[in-house]
């Protein structure tokens, strides 16, 4: 081994000492420490320089000697590991370059291929790890040479970058899986990855709907029959959005009343009973059609899920807003718009048309502008949207909006269709983020996955065994179901406990409406004995309470 000085391409001396040594028959050149002082004119490392120069040379020599010893120790350890592996399994440990991490990960055997988005995100994690290693451990080129402190420093850098606990856990889990499968003898696995737990995530769970809210959502979906049949299927089966949209007739057995389908996320086969509400939807979808087993039950939804899945989210959001689930920020915008335009008169369409055309005819303007504004105004009153008008004339959407606003000023009445508040405001659909929150996108509280959460919550609250629930949902463990999907509201939580706990704890009182109805019926006078008996018999299937007439 030896020290050396290097120059830039323009002939200037580089400000660092470099060391040269042999390893595995190859010459290695590494950067050691900063060059200080005045070097000799010959630039030969054998010639003396000033005092500072000599001090930096001694430091560089010590660093080089320590580095060579460390490399030799690592080489001995790697050689010993390879020999042990060869004696135990009959094959030598394969040296895997860091540059091949992503390619090796993609070749792992799986039940199904990950989505392109997931593959892209994982490649980015591997790329960041390789960049980190290239900057902080330039001599490490193989997976087996990665040490525990390297991975620990990388994960610390991820945290310093400001990622959320969820993103940090994804990166950690990805590296764990890679080293566990490819090189469990690496110090990175034995010293850090195999022992490091994941962080607690500040998860935002989908909130379930109550039965009353489900009725409101279905009523609001009458204007969009395509989405309504998807909502009914989702809330009756607890299937995910993609599984609902891509349901095929070969997976539906209307005679036996069951859906048997392999879930797209976990690959588990689930069995779902077909309830009467879903039976009606499937019957209408099948009526008058010549279908094959491979055909989609909802072909339009299957096409949208493949080509434009965000449109399904948008259409559901419109339905939820009609049902009273309005995002806090949108609610504030609607109220602000109502406040700004609250002074405008509200006229019928015929009155608007008459007053608007009369005002345009009397207002001084060029004939070309008058005709154009009249065309925009009449088309808008006929039900066309701003975008449709802009495409037909043609003009810009901004120009159409400005023309409609000008007509409003002329007649002093509201022309533009503005969003209105639903009759009943229920809850928000999105989580508000604070300025210092690590999450960059707001999490959804009410969406397609809420129907899955609703089914699980209602089933568990009604006393359905957890194993039966998992047979429908396809979850492998009860922990996932209880942690992420069982989200009863306070009223439902109280009613469930009141119906299950002994009367000694509840004092014989309950907040459940059906149980209250039973108590009222029991207090009817003896002259109503026949009506009392019939009412109690009707309520008996609705709740597991003692409805024996007294």
C-alpha cells in the first residue's frame, strides 16, 4: 500500500490524500483525508514539505493502514462465511452487486405480480439506497459487504428527509425482504434489519356508515344507476372496489346464492352469500343479456376501472355529497359563494330567459358580441355545461363564464348554477392536514373502502363470529380485521354493549331503539294483549332481546 497525490484535468492539485492498495488481485484507490500545508515542489510523496503537510501525511498513512486492516478483516469474514455456507449447503455464497438489487427483487416468486405503481415506488427506494451507499461507502459494491451501520444511517437519513412513519416502514420492510431472501449472512441483516421493528403509524382508517347513512347514500345514488349498483354490491359483499368492478359471471352462483371469488390483493378465495338486495342487482344485470362465464357483471365499471379509475371515485364523491357527506373545505367554499351571491334574485328558467334576452337586446354592444352572448346564455339555460358550450361555439371556458356573469349583472338575478348545501350535513369525507404534517395528501374518511369497513363493523357488532367474517373478507389474521376494519361508532358501540352486558350493569336500561320499543310495547294495557303479542313477534328477529309478553 502507498500514498499518492492526484491532479485535476487542468493540472491543479487535488486537495486530498489518496491511498493505493491491492485487494483480491485488483488495485483499489480510495480518498483518505484532506491535504493541508505546502507540498514539495516535486509533488513526490517521498519528499518532505512543511510541518502542516507532514502532519497531514502522517494522518493519511494511519487512515490508509486502518482501512487496509479493516478491508482485510471484512475479506476474512466474508471468506469464512462463504466456506461455512458451502460446507452446510454445498454451494458458495453468490456475490450480488448493489446495482442488481431492484432486478433481483422483481424476480422473487410471488402469488401475483405487483402493480406497476408499486414496482416504481420500490425501485425508487432501491435507487435512494444505492445513491446513499455510493456517497457514504464508496468501496461497498456488493450486497454482502453492506454493514448494519450503513443501513441504520440510511434509515436515519430517510427520517431526516421528513417522510411519514408509513413511508419509513415501507422502505425498512423492502430492505428486510431483500436481505432475508438474498443474503442472511450480511452484517446488515444480522446486526440491524432482523432486529429493527417498524414504527407506529398514525393511520387514518375509513369510517363505516351507519344503516341510516347507507339508506341516504342509496337514495342519493338514484341519479347514477351505474354507481348505485356498485355501491349495493360493495356494501353487501365487503369486496374492494377493484373486485366489485371486475366481478365475472363465472364467480356468481345465483341458484346457490353465493359469490366465490379470488381477491385481487391477497389472492385468497372467499365465499360471500348473496343477500336479497344484491340478488335484485344481479338479476337486473343479467336480464335480457346473452352472457358468457368470462363476461364482467358490470362491463362499464370494469372498463372505467382499467382506463380511468379516478372517475369512479369522483362519481361516488358526488353521490356522497348529495347524501350529506361534504368535505370541510368544500363546505366553506359553498358557504362563501352563497354569501357573495346571496343578494341575487332567484327566478324561474322562463323568467331568466325573458329578462336576459330583453336586457341583451337593449344593452349597447357590437352585434357580434350580442349574438355570441345570447348563444351562450340560451345554451346554458337549456342545460348545457360551460365546457360543452365552450367546445361547441368554440371558445374558452373562461370566456363563457365571463359572459354568464355579465348577464347576471345586467338582470340582477342568479344565472350560474352554483352548488347548494344538502338538506342534512352528516360528516366530512377527508382529513384536514396541519401545516407540519408529514403526510402530503389528505386521507379519505368516506370512500369505496368505507363500504367494506361498514360490512365488517356491522357483522362483528351483530355477533357474527370473527372466523366467519374473515371467510368473507379474505383476511389471514384477526389482528388486521380488528385493528383496521372494526370501527363502531359510539352509539353503535353503546348499543352493542348494552345488549350483551347483564342488566345488573346497565340497570335494565338501553339506548337501542328496538329495545326501547319492546319496553314501550310491554307497558301497553291488557286490553291490547293481541296487538302486543303481534308487535313483539315482529320485533323478535331484529334484536336478540327477550320479547316474551308479560
